[in-house]
C-alpha cells in the first residue's frame, strides 16, 4: 500500500502500478506506463518540459535506480514525500490512467512534441493488460523501450 506524506517512505514504482492494476481490474480499465530518460537532460528538466502535455488524471513522477517512485503530480488525494528535485540519473515515470494503446500512442506523440529538438530523450511504453498484467513486467517493457527493446519506442 502506498504511504502518505505523514509516513514519507517512498513506494516502489511497482507498488504504484500494482495499485493502479487493482483499480483497473475492478472497473475493467486499461492503463499505460511511459518511461523517459536522457543522458543530457535531468529528470527534472524532462518533467518541466512535459508536464503541460499530460492530463490531470495522469501520475507523473521520477523513478530512481532502486525503483522508488516520487510522485510529482497526481490526481490522487495524497502526496508523496516532498517534491524535491530529482537526481540526474533518475528516469521519468508516468502512469496514464484509463488509457489503452491508442490513447498511449497519442500521449507519447504529445510528449514527443513537447520535447521536440531534444533528440537525446528516449521514450518507452507498455500497456496493461495488453503487454502484461504484472507491474514489474510493464516497467521492464517500458524501460526496455528506452534502449530499443521494449514495447514501444517512438522516434
């Protein structure tokens, strides 16, 4: 279960995805996972460039090397930790709620447009339940797209 601000332990991204999966199973929804990274831009710089391209219902945050997810913007009622500036090595992780593959592809197009001129930003995505029903596999597929091996890697 996710922790509130009162208990500032940062959840793993897989835990965040597990909660979304449970919600989607209950209501028969889709959701998509998008991961972004760049060797030249920090996660914070990526977040600043794309935040206006997301819906209010999308969960935007950073994922560190240990898989911890710091939510920076969310429609959920609680906030996680303080919104400290992400580290350079962190990736940006987005949960596109109630979004199937077509919606995710459109969202990735919007993100790509917001990042135009930033050739070094890599984007990968995976869709629940089409690509996998297991949060860790969804993360791996989306992260795999960052290096060319995942479910989706837009140009």
